């Protein structure tokens, strides 16, 4: 993590600067690790506080990580590949990282926050490193890095998300790594190792979560085009020359492309027609949604491009250059190959597209801007006045935009594009700031360093830097955490732990290989991961997920059908009339249909009732009658 100019000054001054910068980075990293350790210790002491809201995504993330841990523990390649294939919407990287943690640390839900904590530490450290790289003057650079690191570490909502079983912590860490790798690569354009490293980081970010990757990749691409500004005109001329040189007749008669065009027409027809199916050799085949046809069309285009690459490889490699080859082989190719997996491309397009709206109010960018301002100023910032100060300093940092080193434009493009992206996206949640908000604090640190540079004399600047950094640290520490921080991080602070729903009857399920859970809470993943954690084995778990729009009778009939097909040895009925399920689109007056079903079926007989007083619920164990 060499500073700007490091390695270019052969004298003692350059080595001394590198040593001091390395020491500063090490200190920041150690402090971040210490804070992360304190957060892990708090989770260890209060293991149930995190697990409120049975429909929170953390339950799914915990289950995915536990499944990978069990697949690795049993050395079952088939199960491992099946888990990889099932990760269609969320990328598998977080689940794999969590699986490795649980494999070596044991199936303990308290370890579920470790991947997020690692991402939080990386974000804090590299926010400071990136800000430092923007300035050749060591005092200004270290001051900018200190401000950025303090702001990042002191963010209440970011700290909460960094100690959760969620994707934001790792997403922010990988995004910061991507910007840092881009800055290093632009410093030495002809160093292939640096471009390969950037490609690896971007690939990891893609397989972590697609929307985080989209913001980072688009920002780096746009920054590369705009810096220098004449690059845009050069690209336009090259594109025009390329289009002019294309043999359109050959393209129009290419059998691969003709087949792909026919497939695309089929996809368009199915989308317009709606649910479509037919019978082949007595088996019903459905084309809606057209996930398989889309993959086939993509595979045809991919095959045609692969043939063209094979034929013109030497010329194309020369045209790509050092940077292009590094990114092509280490990023674009792995991503392109991943879309050959059935349903992967359609899942990606849905997730990053306008169709991913979630449940809530209609799309309103102005309302989104208001939501994000409150989340930023009162949740992610220690105090609203510090939020305003960060924006003011960020604006000041633009004064010397042309004076920053090569590649630095990416930081500012990333911040601006991310702000625009989250506001325009149809789904608005405060936590969507988490993967890129560090770039705002980097800009703020840069703005502070610009102001510092206006002071006369090196000693005056050093004293001013120490006082300002200390004042910011004190201000961040004394400010209390506001409720908006927990709202932005989707962290509930009241009520009993959801783990109470499973603790009473766990001993009664010992030895079971397949268990069913019917709960008025609906089809939450809470029961799946908690039962597997207790079993520490590959227990198959059947859960009933009532349709939000179904009536009580329809819920009962559907549950009866699922129970009749289940091969579970035991079923657990959880009746929780006081538990709020309305935010998941459910209603207890309808989900009680699962209670009716368990009472009406005759395959399992009730054995023991377990009162769950903290939740105002009752769990009943049912055992198969035969």
C-alpha cells in the first residue's frame, strides 16, 4: 500500500515516507481489528439480540452459510455444487466465506457476523488508504486518510451492518478494494499484475452481490472514459471505425446469430403471450418465465464470440493492451461464463433491473431522496451536523479535481453515480447506502486536506491536522447513537429473541434426520438454520410458507397436501398469535390455517406442548403415527 510517489524517490526521504505511511496504515488496521473484536465479543455475550424479525434476510444468509459448511464438512461435491447452483440471486461469495468460518469455528450462529466484520475492517482501513493516495504532500495525505477512516469507523449504521449476518459489510470492503486496486493500476498502466488484481477484486464483488458490482464497475469504467476527457472522443472514433469495418452481410448470414435471433424472437413471444406450455412425450414443459430460452440464446451468442476470439486472438490481444487483457481474462471472462449456468442470467437481470421493486409504495425518486437523506444524516452519520460538514468538505475537494493523481476521478464518480443510482432505483432502503457511503467520507477527508493545504508552513499544517482530526474523533465519540441508525440498518432493539421459538423443543428432535415445521409465522428460514445448527448434521427440514393472498381455508388445504407428501419423522407446530407478520404481507387470521391442518391430519399425533412465554406462543411436537 505504497503512497503516491513511493518507489519513485530513491533517497531516504522516499523510504521514510513509505515507512511512516505503512505504520499509519497498520495502526488504523489494528484499531479497526480491535473495534471489530469488541463487536464480536458483544455478539458473544448477547447472542440472541441480533435475531429479531423472523423474515429478516439475515436468516437466509445464515442458512446459506451453514449449508456450505455442512457440504464442506461432509466432503460432498454433489451437495456443494447444488448449493452453488441454488445461489441464483445473491452471489455465493458471502455464503462460501461464512461456510468456511463455520467449518473451522463450529456451527455457531455467533460466528455469523465474522465475514461482515472482516469487510468492515477492510472498508475502514482502505477508506484511509485511498484518501491518503490522493495527495503527494504527506501531511495532507495522512490528514485526509485520518478523517476518512474516523468518519467510516464512527458511522453508527455502518457499524451495525458491519456486525450483522448481511452482505453490506463485505460489499463495502470489496468496493473499497476495487477503487484502491484501480488507483494502483492507473499509476502503472503497463504493470499486468495490477490489472489482474483489479480483475480479481471485481470478479469477487460480482459473485458477492450484483448491484454492488454494478455501481463499482460502472464507476470505474466511466472514470476511465472521462480521464482524460479526450479519451471519450478517441473511443467514439474507434467505435465508429469498428462499425464501419464490420461485414454486415456476413453477420446476417451467420448460422449462430440466426439461431440466436430466432431464440430471441421466441423469448419475446413468450413474454407477450404470458404463461405458455406444451407436452413432450407425456411430460408438461413450461416456457414461462423464459429462463431456459434466454440462457440458450446467450449460449449461442457466447459460442459465436468464442469462435471469433479464437480466430482473431493475436490481433484482439494486441488491441486490448495490458489493461484490457488483465480485465478480460480475470474479470469479464469469468462473469460471462457464469451466465451460461441455467437461470443465472435472468436472475441477474431481474435483480439489477426495475422489476426488483419489493413490497411498498410506488416508485418516487423524491421520496427516495428524503429517505436516504434521513438515513445518511441521522443513521450513517454520528450527528446531522457532521453529515452536512462531510458534504461541504466533499464539495471543497472538487476544487483541485485536476490536481489529484491518475485514477482519482473514480472516487468522485463512484460517489456521484451511487447517489444517483440508489435514488432512481425503484426500491428504497436506508441500508442501500452501506456499500458506497465510504466514498463520501473519502471526499470529505480530501476536502479537509485541501483546506489544510491553505495554511502556511509545514509545522502549522501538522498542528492543524492533529487538532482537526482529534476534534472530529471526539465529536464522533461523544455523539449518542440515534434510533435512525437502527432503522437504517434494519436492526430491531426491542422484544424477545426469535431464538426462543426453537429452544424449548430442540432436545426432543435429537436423532431426527427429517423434520417439518408448520408455523403461523409463515415460511421463515429461521427454523431451518437453527435446527441444523443444533443437529450439526445435514438435517432435511420441511417448512410451510402460506401464500400472503390465500384465505384460511386455502392455507389449510395447501398445508394438508404438503404434510401428506412429507417424509418427516416429526413435525413441530408453532402457533404465535401475537407475533407481527403483517410486514411480510401475512395475516394471522389466515396463517392459522396451518394450525387447522395439523389438527385435521392423521399421519402425525401430538405428543408434547412447549409454551413459549416470551413470544406468547405455543409449540407442539407431532410424531409420525407409524
